């Protein structure tokens, strides 16, 4: 299966140069992953390089539609804890 980049992508160019299979291409309105070229980094890296560097959590999906870089993966803060912290800040 191949990964997919969804609409939340901000075209930051972080993922394109780190893809070992050159499967990521600039497109409108956001980058896309060419399914035939994507190897999910198997045989090259333990972690998908696009997901490990993507600054936008949840925009790279696996073949099952699950985020490879889910909310909390970038910050290390679980989503429930982040929501509670944001609610506290907004209440001030």
C-alpha cells in the first residue's frame, strides 16, 4: 500500500527531498504521493520519512486511511491533554 497526503498539507517542501523512492510530487492544491512509487520506506528506513518530518499532524495517511503522523506525534502531547491545555489558556 502507499501513503496519501490530504488537504491539510501546506506545501512546505519538507517531505519531498527526504523520500527515498522519489514518490512525492508537487501538485495543486497540495503535494501528492505517487502510489506506484511509494514503498512506505520499507527496506530503507524504520520510520516513514515523510511522516517523520511533516510539520502538520494527521495529513499523511496509510492505505487504511489512518494518519501515519497522528495528532500528538509532532509535539509528544496527547490530543486530550492538548485540548485541556488550550481550553485553560482560552479561559484566561
